[in-house]
């Protein structure tokens, strides 16, 4: 119930702060009691729609706009107890990067297998004309996001938007970046995307889902930065039910501009227990192909990053 408690406790504490008082009971106990009341189907699952409905029926708990905004920002999230049955996990992961620019890559990524969360960011190259390494902001943002999860500073059930907002506030490096985060929570894939990095979900060799590109105009994707640009609240948020054996791909625009969806589907369709086609091998093959195409006259000579996440049943959740 810890994952649910953290989100609900945030709602409780916001209302308590607005009223200028403290709750007599600990937030944890209040949140657990609220969880049981919100769980209308008694199935151990509370959605943000349940939270919003509860707040409307209980104005003494919350009648402030900030609570409604928090619920809206977490739209599509599913709050589950920590031991949800039949939960999924990152069973096999891999990543590969190839540069088409001098020096270090403008792209960055992280994979946190222990928290079933991953992300990719692409530093905006325009900063180079101001003497700023375009990759530094992307690297710092991804490292901060991972640290928040694995250090225990944030719940391992935190939604991607929550993670991005805190990491954004704590990353004080010059630059800007597009970013896509994905978190596997129970059996739900939660996605937060700003800009032109993208996520694809493949099942049985077929593309089921591809996130949208967010851009202001041609060549001007949404991007987050310190004190300028877009903000995490501008992100495209969605949740999608995943299955055992699904393959999630995260890629920078340099990847998607140089390979086709059909090629990606074919590469991710290989049986997961074939050693030669591990997630790492798939990521490397995809990046090699994209890089080969990028140097052709018709290619896009951009940095290329690919993250592969193969999903499997979390054995611990079924015991």
C-alpha cells in the first residue's frame, strides 16, 4: 500500500498546509484509511479518477485547486499496493549509443532495473554556439532522476511526471533537452514525454504504441531547461496496459529519423530467451543500422541512442 499512501498523503498534507494546521494522526495512517475508502471495487487498486471522486465527496479533506491540479497532473496514473499480484518487471534491458557529433554525445539515458524506470534525453545542440556542451544538461537530468529513485529520496512507485518535476527543479546546469520517461507500475506503463524523444511498445513483433512528438514548429521540439523553455507540466502523459513479453523501446530523434518502424518491429520480435538476441544485442543492432543510414546522403547525421526494455512477470509479486 506504500505507493498509494505516498500519493494520497501528498493530497492530505497539501490540504493541511492550506488550513495552517497539522493532522493529529500520521500521514501514513490517514492515507491508508483513505485508500480503503477510495477502493470502491475492493480490488486493491485506486486510480486517480477514484482520488478525484473522493475529493469531490469529501470537501473537508480537500477543496483547494492545488489538489485538483495534482490529480490532473497524475492523469492516467494507477496507484497500486506495493505487492500487486501479477506485476511486471524489466526482465532484460540493454542500451547503445553512437555519436555523429564531435566529442561526447548530446544524448543521455538511464535504466533503473530495481525500480522499473527508465529515461532518455537529447540535449539541444544550439547551445554549442554559446560555448555550452549540449549533452551536459541531458546527462545531469537523467542522473538526477535515477538518483532520486535509487537513493530513496522519492518513492519507487512515483509517477514519471513527479520524477521529472523534481529532477528538473534540482538540475542546475546550463542547457536544455527533450526527454521521455517510462515507469512500469504493476502492469501499467506510465509515460511522460516532452519533445521528440519517443517510446514504442512492441508485442509479438507488432508495433502497438508510439508516443507523439511535441513541437512548437518544424525543427523546434518542446524542451525543458533552467529558467527558460518548456516545463515538465507541458508533457504528454499517458498510461498503457503491458503484458509479459512486451518490448519497450526508447529512442532519440536520431534513431527514429534513420530506421523504419518495420525494421524495429522485426528486431524486437526475436524470442527473449535466445541469447544472441538479448536486449543489449537488439539495442546494438538497431543503433548500428541507424548509424549506417545516418551517414548516407538521405540520412540524418544526429547522435543515436536506443534503450530496450523487455518485460516479464515479477515472480515476487505472485508469491
